[in-house]
C-alpha cells in the first residue's frame, strides 16, 4: 500500500511538473508574440513619423505686419543703378528712394537689402512672399482685390515658365485699375474670373499647391501627389499687393501650411471659381 501511495505521489508530482513546463512554455510563447508585436508597432511608428517625414511635418505659421515702422529703415536702403562698366556701382539720387514728400514713392527690390534688421521692412515682406511663390511646384490660386506689385507679378511669370498652373480671381473694376499686374498675367495666358455684381470681391489671399487641385493637375499628366515633398500654403490678410499696401498702411498677412486652413481656403476658391464662370445666354 505504501508503495502504491508513493507511486501515486510521484505520478502527481510528474503531472504537476509537466503542467508547469507546459504553462511556462505557453506563457513564454505568448510573451514573445506580444513583445514582437510591440517591436513591430514601434518600427512602424518610427518609419512613418521619423524616417519618412514629409513636407507638411514642418508647419509654417507666420504673420507679416506693415505699420508705422515699415518705413523706418528707408534711409538705410541704398538703391543702386547698374554699373556703367567704368567703375563701381553708384547709388541713385535721394529722390529715387522709398520716401518722397513723406509718402511711399518706391519700394526697394527685395534683393537689395536681405540683411535689413527691421522686421517690418517692406522689401523683406515682399521678398518673403516671392520666396514662397518661387517654391510653388504645381498650382497657384490668387484671390486679390488689387494687384500692382511688379516684383510679385514677375514671381508669377517665373512660376508659369516652370509649368505651374495659375488662376486668378479679382474684382471686376480693380482688375483694370492703373498699374494692374493682372492684365500683364492674362497676356501670359493666366485665366482670370470676376464676379459680375456691384458687390466687391474684396479677398486678399493666395493659395500655393492646394492638395486637391494639385492632384487634379498631376492626374492629367499621369503623376501622383507626393506629400513627402509638397506642402500646401495659404497667405491671407488685409493687405492688397500694392506699393501702398506693403509700404504705407497698417496691414497683415497670415502665412500658414496648416492642412485644415489650406483645405478651407481651397474649397472657397474653387466655389468662387465655379460661381464666376462665364455664362452664355440661351
């Protein structure tokens, strides 16, 4: 009897040992599965968020201001004429500077004073917009009440030569105002639409590489929109693109690459573009 009881005890211990080893093996396997899943998820996160950063990761959030300090650097801007080849470049006369009789008569080219320390400098403000326009790859949509800036229109012409698709919405009276650069751009093939109403088209915003329209433009040439290299940007505020706007008023321009803002401006521009389409009478 004692032997049988002892055998039963040994069998029971063996069964418990087998059970423990089985449970240990299962626990180890489950832990390994969970651990491998955690490692895999971590790899995906690193790949998507660190290794494959796209252009939209570095969001633009800026404000351009023009105010009473915009002209404070005018005396330090030396506008230079082209050298005649016989000596060094000579400065222009004081009457050809920014200020005449206390008013903005001329804006210096954005390239003449890139190191100006005045954060409200008109040349730097224009230069910042030009830099963004020069980076546009696929589309530019402009809704502008008054547009007379020669430097900005030249940036648009450069974009057109790069193959960027440009559209403009403006006011049906101001589009023909003195010095309007919109007329110049229409001669370069830019389509322009205006509302045929007494209400003012008073917007002042510019949309660069809006994702929806960029995808349509690329689809026409059998290409896909690459978010890793393209960033939609909107520039909007109170400022008309004029000499007075950049150099003589209290104005602002908000510059943002926030996706939600870009999408909303893109939707409104497209809505206006369709609403202002020419209509033929029946």
